[in-house]
C-alpha cells in the first residue's frame, strides 16, 4: 500500500466526502494558515528589528537575525502559495456545488414536465382541437341563421308607400294653414309731413305773397 493510500485510504464510494463538508474543511484550513501568516509576519518584523539594532554593535547577532528572517520569509511564501491553491480549490468546489444544484433543479423540472406529458396524448390534443373547431363553426352557422331570419322579413311595399303619402299630405296641409294666416299690414304713412317739409311749404307761400304784393 502506497503512502497516499495509507494517508487517505483506498478508494471507496462510502468515503467520498460531501461537497459542503469539503468546502468547510478548506475554509478551516484557510483560517489556520492565515493565523500562521500573521505569526510569521510578526516574527519577521522582530528579526528585522534585531538585525537593525545590532548592525553596528554586534555583527554576529545581526547576521543570525537576518538568517532567521530569511527562513521565516521562505515559510511565509510557501503559505501564500498554499493559500492560493486552497482558495482556488474551494472556489472550484463551490462552483461545482452550484452547478450540481442547478442541474438537480433542472432535472426535477424535466421530470415534472415529463409527468405532465404522460397524461397528455398528441392524438387526444388534436381531437380536442378538432372538436373546438367544429363547435365554433356550428356556433357561427347558428348566429348567421338567426341574423338571416331577422334580415329576411318581408314588408308590404303598398303599405310603405301609403304611409309615405300620408306624411307628404300632412306636410302640405301645414303649409296651406300657414298661407291662410292674415298678412301683417304695413305701417301707416304719417298724415302730416315732416317738419322740414312743412317749413318749406310755408316759405314758398310767403314768397308768393311777397311777389303778389310787389305787383
């Protein structure tokens, strides 16, 4: 048995992890590595401070501090790479879980649609549509027949002409009655001439009198 088989066990369907559990484990690992990152960053800052402190007074201590800082930085870089890999794997699992859920819902909808179609038969649908079409035509024929009865009623042309003559006679009678009414008289001409004309007549008489006296 190989080392990987001893670590993770042989392939068995019962041991296949659930997606949600795997995602949660990856998140827990991310949190642990992030805490380790914070610890290493603090240690690197401390070693850097030590190197600066003894750079002039104690070269040996300063060099040792720099070496420890280099080792810590290497560990930090490794953790950064591991975190990137874990983050990518977690996102892939989350997307896969989403796709699985979407596919599951789509299959559920497809099964529901299939179940509905089981109760329907194409021939039955065509028969129903034919019945609807036939009944629609019958209803149209009935409506046309009813309208035809109303439009085909016969009327006596002689009676209609007699009624029209009566209407014309009534109109003529009203016109004659209006003509027999006494016409309104014109206003009387005034018996006396207007004052201007009367004055002119007086002036003419006076002129004649003057002419007579002058002769």
